[in-house]
C-alpha cells in the first residue's frame, strides 16, 4: 500500500512539474512578444527581409491549407506596401514529393512578387532552424517574421535568443474549430522552444552563406 502511495505521489509530482514548465514557457514566450507583433500593415516598421515560416499547401483531404493561404496573403500585403524588400521562405523539403518553399514561391509569384525578390531555405525543418539559418546562412540580424500570431511569438523568442532583432506580422488566423489541434500542439511547441534555448539546441543543418540581394 505504501508503495502505491509513493507511486501516486511521484506521478502527481511529475505532472505538476510538467504543467509548471508548460505554463512558464507559454507565459514567458507570449509576454516576450508583447508589442513586437503587428496585424496592421500601416503600423509595422520596415525590414529588408520578411521571413515566411513554411507550412504545407494542401491538407490531407486535398483542400488548401488556410494557414498557407493566409501567410501568402500577409506576405504579399507587406511587399506591396513596401514594408519588406525581399522574401525568405523557410520550410521543409524533406523529400522530392514535399517542398514547402517552392509551393510558397510559386504562389507568391502568382500574386505579383518578382522571382528575384524571393529566396528559399529548404532546410527550415523547425522554427528554430528557420530563424538560426536566417542569421547564419542568409546574414540577417533584423527580420520581419510572417506567420500566425501564436507562431510569431515563438519565432520572435527563438530569434532574440540567437541574437536576431525580430518583429512579427500576423497573418490572419483560422477559426477555433479549424485550428483546434494546431493550437493544442502550440502549447507544447512553445515548451519545446523554451527547453531548446535552455539546452542550446542547434539546427539540423547549416551550410554555405547566401547573400540576399537582387
């Protein structure tokens, strides 16, 4: 009986610590991003480069992914209002059949952004990789991150911890029903980002420098 009580207390302790870490990470990251994300294009400062964080173009059912569509719209709005001069698309290109950066590039060109203003990072497997590579591969110390607000908060936190001055432009978010699973995952994604900084986690790949210029 005593052993059972010890096990229950141990499990309760672990759960308590886990919840505390999740809460601390999410609160810290959201607080850090206060006044650093913008939803109105008229209010956001200009940066040379807008870093678009990748996502899949299509859902499993073949429908367009609204996160993708809204990030495209946000990027086009920034570019056409002269709030960024270049677009750096960072996403997953883990195999020949899955290429987030190229999907974004094709859509951005179709919406009027010249091809020579778009640069692609095919090794943005995680948000951590995307922001670190923006600095070490593409030479950016100040960037505008383009994604939904919850994602921008996490990316700004990671950017600043790696010596990058970052602001976020908030793409339109999806409704609660559509994005429920993503919002739940985000609690743990922010926790992982928090731990990645504590553990000094490195991106999967770096590589040769690429200059962003036309």
